[in-house]
C-alpha cells in the first residue's frame, strides 16, 4: 500500500509517499510559505504525479481521551478535533482544514489519523494525573503527551545504534520541543501535558506556567480567554523571552552571538529546563544510559547540546567537543569515558505514522 504522509506546519507542508510494508520512499517534497492548504495540497498532488496513493495518513495531535491511537477519520474524529481545538489551536485547525481538502481533492481515499499521544499510553498513572478536582479528570484533563511519533522513532533508532534497549531521555528540540523518558522502549513520562503548550518553552508557546498567573492577567487587564490564548500561543515561549520575532532558535543563537542579553537569557532558560528534565527523568527511571538529541535544533546545534549537558557529569554525561562540533548523520557525540551515551540523530515521524496506518488498514482488510 502507498501512503501519502503530509507533515503540516504553520506555513509549510512537507510530504512523503511511502510504500508499505517495504518502507520505500516513492516521492517526497516540501512547500514553503503556505497561505492556503487546499492549494498547497493540490500542488503536492501534482508534484507526486502518477504515483498511486492508496491512503492518506496524518500525524494528528489532540482529540481527547477517546482518540489516543490510530483511527480512520470519520465524523467522530472530526468532531473530537473540533472539541479540542482550544487545547491545540495551532495544530487542530490546520489538520481540520487538511482533512476537508483531502476529501475534496481525493474523494473516497481513506484518511488515517495517527494521534501523537499514542506512544505515551504506557505512562503510569502517577505521571499522567494532575492534582485537579475529580470532575476535571472525568472531563479528560490529564497528561496526554505529544511528539509521540518522534519519540517512538528515537527510542527504536537508539536501540539499533546501541544494540539494546536502554533507559533513554529523548530530546526533540526545534520550533516545537518536548522530552520523553523511555525505559525499555516504553514512554514513562514526557514534558508536554494536557496540551502542546506545556513543558519546555517552544518557539512562541509558553511552556509550563502557573495557571494563577493567567487568571491574574485576565482579571487585571480584562482579557478574554481567546486573547490570552492568542498571546501565549503567538507571543510567548522563546519569542517572548528573547524579543526575537518567531522565536526560531537559530535566530536567537545569532542574536546572542551579536550581544543580545535577552537572546542569551532565552537560551540559558531553555538549556536549564532541558538539563533539569534530564536529571528528573533519570530519577523517574532509576538510572540513565542514553540521551538523544533530535529535531531541527537538537540534531544540528552543537552549542545547545553542549549547554544542555553542561554540569551533568555527575550523571555520567561527558561530551566529546570535537564530535559534538563536527560530523553529520546519526552519531554519538559523547566521549569514550562517558557512562551515558549522548547521541545526535534525525527523526522520522513519517515512517512511524506510515507503520501505524498500514497496521490499521491491514487489520481492517
């Protein structure tokens, strides 16, 4: 079966066509500065040309407690995506538009949604529950976790690179960032919670924040929930800390190099949160054998990897400066005397989505 796997960003559309189960890439491409997803999807279909597409598989984000796995998109899935739109406004809106567009452009083609929380279904209750009223828990206010496809791929890839399953902290660092504690291939904790807003600071999303600070600002300024959502989704995170529009870590590193105190502070805050979480997850797993950096920044920024690992020698983490600064591809960047393997690698979310979708449709045949 041939699967079209679109990866939808706020202004971009990346795609692959994967033949399953051979896992062969038949086509791939990227469209930038997307203003209209219907037009972008039509353009992608034209670029793919004569390659047969049997199904579309989406890396969907958040549809609540009922949808934590992989599902054929039907009206129930669409309704749940709409219901949880306030929790993931930047993601669900794009995927709802994409579902409508694929239905128009490729009528009758199955659409599969592989939801990001699926990998985190193995988290124990003590990691998943919040200290909120019981009625909130019944309404689905729990930790779901996201970036599941990326963390799953990293866990599987690290096991291949090291030749065994290990106690691993996966660091997906980019425009959207999260971390995951993986023990024997299973997610046991992750930084994103009820929504992708929580956890580490993201490019424009705030990360962990005392909810009473939000209530204070709403009451002080008379802001609506929608206004607060806009500010914290579009102007928070690294953009808010650094003053660099868009919060791209590459631009922040450049600004820091030019002497921007705010940019330097944003990088320090981010690295501190990553470092603190590595230590916390080592405690949660009762040990640590590997740390893997992936995502656009995690894979490519030697400076950030160094900052995140600085001071963690007591855990057995030692970087090799030369390996960290040079090289490419999936590789170790730790020193030979480091008790913990530190790795930099490319993620492959599309492959995980294709595997999940193929498993679902093969079972339903």
